[in-house]
C-alpha cells in the first residue's frame, strides 16, 4: 500500500493519498480545494490514477476538493448516506470501497456530525473529526451529538485492535498520527471518562464557531463547486 500524508497549513487539514501501486489506483481522503493541483501532481508523479475521493464528512472549516477532482479525473466521490447529495456513491456502515486491491471498510462514527464516517484499510484508520490525536471533534453544530460521539468512539473504533494506526482529519499542534491504544490511555476527553462525563465535558467547551462555517458547509454540500458546475 502506498501512503502519503498531506497538509493544508491554512486549515491544519490532513489529506491522505492511499493507493495500490500494483493496480495503479489511488484514493484521496478529505482533499482540500486549494490543494487540488498539488494533489493531482503527486498522483501523476507516482504513476497513479485517481479513482476515488473518500469524504469523512461534510466539513465546516474548509472547502472540499472533491468536485474539482471529479471534474478533472472522472473519479468517484464517496460519502455517507447522510452526507452531501452531490457525491456519486453513498455508503453505509459495514460496506466496502475497493481501490485496486485495497478494501476500505466503512464505519459509521456519527457524533461530530451526523454523517461522519471512518475508513479502515489494513491497520490504518482514517477517523475524520470523530477521533483526533488526544482530542475529539466538537459536537456543537451540524447535528453533532456528544453522546453519539462517545458511543461511536467507544463502541465502534475502540473495538479495533489497540495497534490500529489512527490518522485524523486535523491536528493543530503538528501531531500526525496516533494509535487506538494510545488514545484509550491518554486522550484527556476519553481516558477514565464515562458517557455522562464526556457529554458534560463537551457541553462546557463553548468554542467559537469556525470562520466561514456557513460558506464552507454550503459549498461542501455541492462538493466544493458552485451548483451550476456540479455534475451530480
Ligand atoms: Fe469537521
């Protein structure tokens, strides 16, 4: 499996290129509109064909590159049944997306948003904003629900092996990955906290809304392209 972690420094968003070098097929997870040229250059340099964009959720802090990538490459855009209607493939918990010989297992992990998915390929878990390094996504907008997020993390993600490598959609302190075992032990929002304590903690965060929340969400519901350009 070929793997690259890419950063959009403006929004601290991680995009992941995951490919099967034998088949020459690649997926981009959570691409950012402003980084589409960078990402396509890398795909081309590595001799790959972009077949899929996998969205973990409708983002509120940046605009997705999915629509532009689809326009440029003809790739399929994959997201939750509850996600943006502009995507080609709506998936649900337990389904599989195949990229060359790679199988991406879809795990529904709602709570940060109601459409949040995680993707598991081999021992790599892409958690979007459900589980972050020593943190979690916020739960105070986009149908977020702290109790649901606690259940997604503890009853879905934490059932996977402790060694599972976790790649989040963001980190604001330069941390690039973690493992489930580490997060069980050291995540300050989860370690030693029951469901009620987690809900209480999340309701007391009082975070400022992201810049451009409304703009980003409405753009992302159109896959990052103005409605008239969106193909689906
Ligand atoms: Fe998010």
